[in-house]
C-alpha cells in the first residue's frame, strides 16, 4: 500500500452558479466539508446540488459556471486556479468519478477490456500484454467471474449490475485517491445493488480511498457511509455521523426519514414533507 | 370473488433454439378491492405479467380471467376500459407535445364518452391537481405532478382494476410519499383493485395486502403482507429481499449469500 499522507480534500464556502438567460441560478451555496480516508455520503432530493458539488471537484462544468470558494484544494493543489494540464493529471488519475448509468457511460462500440485498458493507458505507459494483465486483474477485483470472457464483450451484452462493476473497475484501475460515486447503484436491483456496494466497500477499505457517495437513498447511506451531508436547495442543512442519522435534528432530514414507507413501521398515511421557506436561508 | 384469476400462465419469446421462456406456470388470484404486489429482481417477469393482463402480449398460454370472463385474442374496448395501467417513468409516458388536457381527453374520445371538459376537471381534482393544470405541457410539471397526470389518465375511464408498474421508483422519497398516499386514498374511496409491481418491499408493505415473489419467470412464494412483515417468509430469496430492505447491512448479508439467493445469470 502507499505510504503517502492521507489524501485530503478541503472545501470551504463553495458557491456554484449557472448563467441562464440573463439571470444566475445558484445551484450550490456555501458548502463546506473535508474528506479523508472515509466514506462520505451526500444526500438530498433531485435538484439539491449534490451532483454539482461532485462535478465541481473535477471541474467538469461548462465555462458558463461560476465557481467561487474560500478554499477548494486537493492534497495541497488549489483546484480553483489549477491549469488545465494539472487538472488532466488529477482527473481520472488521482480523483475519479463513477457515473449513474452504465448504459450511457460506456462506449457502445468498444469491447469492455479495451475500454478499461484505454483508461489505464491514458496515464500509464505500458505494453499491450501488461495492460491486458492489469485489466483482467481489475475485473477479478470487482468480482467478475469470467474475466477473459467479459473482456471481449460489448457493453450491450452485459447486465446492469455487471456494467456498473465494469465502470467501477475502469475508475479504480488508475488507483485514484478519491472516488466520487454519483448514484452508482440507483439503476440497480436490490440484490445486485448489495453486490456492487460490497465491492465498493472492500476496495475503499483495502486501498484506503476517500469516497464521496452521492445518493438520494437515506437508508442506504445510513448503513454504507461513515458521515453524511444532507443538502437542500444547494445548501448543506445538516452534517452528521451516519450512525446518528436517527437522531437528525433538521426538520428536512427528519421529514425525509419519516416519509419512507417501512415494513417494520406501517402507517395508514405517510407524512408528507412540509417545506419551510426558512430552510433556504438559515 | 376473485376479480383477477391467473392460472398456468406461460409466455415464450423467440423460436426454436432461441426460445426464451419468460413466464413459467404463473398463478395467482386477486380479490375484488384487493391490492396485490409482485416483487422480484429485474428480468424476473413481473412487468410481463402486467402486460399480459393489460393485453399488450397476446401469445401467452394458460388462463387469464378478469371478473370471471376468460381473456383471449385481441383486447376489446370494454376490457380496456376496465383495466388501466400506470407506467414507471412519468417523464417517458406522457407525450411531450400534448397538453395535460389533450392527454386526458384522448381516452374519452377513443371510448366515445362525452362531457370531456367536466370529466377532465373532475379527475384533475381527484388526483390533487386543479383545473389550472389543463393547458400545461409535461415539461412544465414536476415529476410528482406528471405521475399524478398519468394516474388521472388511467382513472378517467373509471376502471375497476389499476395495473401499477413501479409507480414511484422514478420519484424522490418526499414525492413518493405523496403518490403513495394518493394511491391509498383512491383505493379506499373507490374500491379499486390494484396489481402493483415494485422491487421495494416498503412500498408493498404500505399499499398491498398480498404479495407474490417472482424469480426467473416463476412465483416462488405468495403470502399475506402481514405475514411478510412478521418475518414468516421461508423462501431464501424473499428473506434476502426482506433483509436488504430492512437494513442494507453489508456485513450480515454477505455477497456469497446474495449470490446463492439471487442465482444471477452469467
């Protein structure tokens, strides 16, 4: 394992706005957090700015985005002012992102093994045989049983769960220090979801990665992550240890938890979230 | 009396060596006014059963009966009026260039029912929207509002059976609660019969009284939801689903167990 000091991400007072028409829409407002070797969950409804935070870290936004922060640094590198070439060295190599839907994120006309190999070659000069060896090892690491067979398949020939594990393999073959997983299991069945989570968990623990896990599934985050940020309308309304989620105090977090139908606690009517305009400012 | 009877339902796609049997001796009954859940992983055939009931597939074998009348051949208008379906994705199931009014009035025109305007207003009111939504396009609605319109479209023909294909899985949890409450209210008020497909046992516990668990085109277990919640399921796959929706505890449900319980292909 590497012996470098733990990778550390520092975000302080992050604001992201998009110019649409003449007006500026503030998608993220005053978000502050740090990340070490841990699993950090970001939860919230659609449109709350969770994915925008993830994309900001990799600078994947269009030029029209206005990103302001008091601090935005990764391992001492200031991400606000880093040049494009520095970013290319970070993106994929040291910090990578797993997208939501393998169907749209894999190249449909390229064999799976070649796609993963391409990701590796982008940062590591190696011979064809070496690359292939690395890819097969990686496929095995994400628990694909017949790596040689899967290597030669095209994306449409694999199931959703396998596709998602292939995405994970592609991201982890670079051995990044931080992985941002944007709803990596939302498109999957419960049984497959647990397999993918177990794979992620094992790799995070073994390799000492920092993981940012973006999800709208509170139950899942509660059991999978170490720490949780709850976002509402671009702001972090609550930040707490995942185990303490039951004791969440913010009415929004409470409302989200309450509105889940449960097999152990059956109710005639589910409480519906009552939104308070004050949440936007306080 | 059972309003829906499904007996020895078999369905195969493809021919000869390519043949793929997707439903295998599926059998269940739903009482009038009951609410029946179908759960299982993707590809287990849950939605296919709904499509057979809705008349979207016609080459099945076995016996399907609705209200004591055996189904077969082309679905007629009377059956379409009696059985309506709500789809998973409210973003895909509404025509992007039709207003809410056009979408809701179309089934009325097909079935030659008058009083379009009043009926549209009444049904919008029933699903918690108002007449102000009549001339909106789908892109001007939120996800929850779209699913309400899709439910209104199914209800406007006053069906007795509603087939629900994952009606809330594309929605946020906060919106899911609203739609589930609406479905509960409609169920109680109008005595509708539901067949609900989902992979979320929490939704089943909230809305259904009986549930069948499907795996690879077969029903592996049928039981009352009360028994399910009391932990009386015996099939390993059902137990795995139960554990998974209770806790997501990775340590307890080890991957090896999932493998054997889920028996994935490939």
